[in-house]
């Protein structure tokens, strides 16, 4: 440690020296690789590439699941706005039976999207997604990040091992068994071997396990997502079914547009003209209060929505 310098400055200097040693070691390894024609293990390199592709796939799945859950939140806001808006508006102008139906409609939506209801469809979906998908994927991504760091450490240890082996081989050629350079190079080589194998064994086991089980992991994610989505829509459909009428008898909105209602208006005007002509023939007018106050005949109902 340098005397007369504060602790922060010493830490910075030590970090710079460590970085320089690491860069120097890698440079020597690159020079040794290209000038001694040593090549990495193609099988190991292929396994590492497959692992990196698997990690990229998990991170992509994690991002699209987050997009999906954000969409669920947006849908929740939309459904709340729809049910509350329908209830507020209809109860002002409609009769009591339709107002009661809007209450059922709002209660059904609460069973689906109410956030503070533990048994609502959205609350259950979020719990299940966190427990079965999001947290497991997050743990896998974190473990893969640690494994990538271990791969970097293994790379540096391999560089150090190759350098120590080369130094030891040179010492064996030019020095005796009792020479200080031979003894030091042998100790460095043995220490580098132990350090490399300590990291290499763990990295190899993790790569082997992920190679064996990555298909099962991805399949488990897919099947779990399908089941959770099915359960969400099934419980939502069951909740909204409680607000439906006992018989599906009402005219679809596509048949209640102004274009369709105009035909009914024209029919009513023709009937009024006929009644008016008949009233003149008998010496009276048919536009009295009894006729104008008579209830309009209801529009014919249909038995289904016609989807």
C-alpha cells in the first residue's frame, strides 16, 4: 500500500492495477493463441452458445409476460370505466329494471377486475403469474447472469493456467529440479490448475443441467401460461354470466341503429295518416289523445345475438 495517500485513492489505484493485470493477462493469452495455434474446445463453445440463446429466450419471455400483465392492468381500468359509466348514466334516465341490470353488470365486473377482492379473476391471475411464471423466470435469469460471470472467471483462469503451464514447460527444459525458477513455476502451475478446475467443474455441471432441462423449462412455462390464461377467462366468463338475462331475447344493437329505426318511424307515420283519413270520413279526427297516447307496439325480439 502506498504511504501518504487517503484510502479512497489507494482503492482507485488498486482497482486500476487489477484492471491492468487482467488486460495484460488477456493480451498474453490472445498473443499465445494466435502464435501457438491453440484453439478453444468447439464442443464447449457450442454449449456456451446454446446457453446464451436459452438465456436470451428467457429474457424475451420475461419481457412479453410483463407486456401481457400491463395489458391486463389496462383492461382492468377499461372494464371499471365501462361498468361504472353504464351504471351512472342508465340509472338517471332508464326504468328501474334496466337500472337493476346495470347493478348486476357492475357486480359481475367487480368479480373480475376488483383489485382489493382476493378472489377476483384479475387478483388471482396476478398471484398465479407471480408465483408460477414471473418469479421462477426471474430466478432463472439471475442464475444465468451468475453463470455468465462464472464463465468469464473460467476464461481468465484458463488463460492463467495456459500461461503457467507454458512457464513450467520452459522451466523443465532449461532448469534443474532444484532450481528456484523450476520450483516456483511448478507451484504456480499447480495452483492455476486447482483454481481452474474448481470453477470449471461447477460451470460444466450447470451447463450440462441446463442443456438437459431447458426444453422442459420452456415447455413448463408454455403450458402454465396456457392454463392460467384459460382459468382467467373461464372465471371471468362465469362471473359475467351471472348478469345475463335468463333468456337471450333482445334485439342486437346492429338492428337498433337509426337506419333500422327509420323504417319503424315511417310505418308509424303511415298508420297515423290512415287513422287521420278514417277520422275525417266519419266526421272526426283520429289525432286525439286516445290514439296518440296509445302504447307503441314493441319491436319484435330475437332469440340470439346472431354472432
